[in-house]
């Protein structure tokens, strides 16, 4: 014999249920406010890696050769800053030099202007630091390089000559 079980369900109309739930419940609300703040201080960052300076492939050092590099700096609006260039890794005390790694050198100079009149250094060595005021956005500052014939009395052996100059931003 098979036994069948049935379940009985009772339904309460939705309106009756809502009446039951909300009866006697009074809604109330209160609110308040809070402040949102940030304090910004003068700040600067070398925001993008500087581009390399490449004087290209040359023969004799019987004329001047020019090249540029770009430094990218971002400072808070109105912040005064200086960009300083160190002497590089091969300077002889009076000029910056690139080396082939075998005690052969090519002298060069760095300037903050396209006319090649203002030497760029750290303020004490190889020229003045570059000074400016931040705009709040990334700025591109050009470094103008020159290999002067007069700084290189002889042309050294063929090869690739390099140096590394460090840029520092102070604010």
C-alpha cells in the first residue's frame, strides 16, 4: 500500500502582512556632517626618467657637436625648485668627460640654454643649478650638451664613450 503525504500551506495576503509588520512602528531620522581635508606641502618629483643625451656617431673631433636631453619634473603649484646636475663619473675637475673605459676621454659641457652660454651644474661645480617654480603639472626641462673642439685637443681612439650624470631636484 502506498501512503501519500500532503502538506497544507496557508497564505496570508501581502497587505495583511505589511499591516502587521508596520503597525505601531514610527520612523525617525537624524543627520550630522563631517569635514574632509587634505594638507599639501611643497613637493617635487622627477616624474619620468630623463632621456639619454646622444651625440651620435662622429669621426674627428674637429668641430663642435650638440645634443639634448630632457628632464621631467613635477612640483606643487608655486613651489620653488632647483635642478642640479652632478659632475658625472669621469670629470677631471674642470670638465665633464665621457670615457671608453680604457683611460681615453671626450670632454663635454652641459648648458641650461639653447645658446650654450649658461653652464649647468650643482651651483658649486660646473655651473649654476637650474631654478624655476612648479606649475602643478609635469614640466619638461631641456639639457643642452656640447662637445667642444677646443676642449678636445686630439681625437681619441675609435669606440663608444659614455658618462652618467645624476640629476637632483631640491625644493
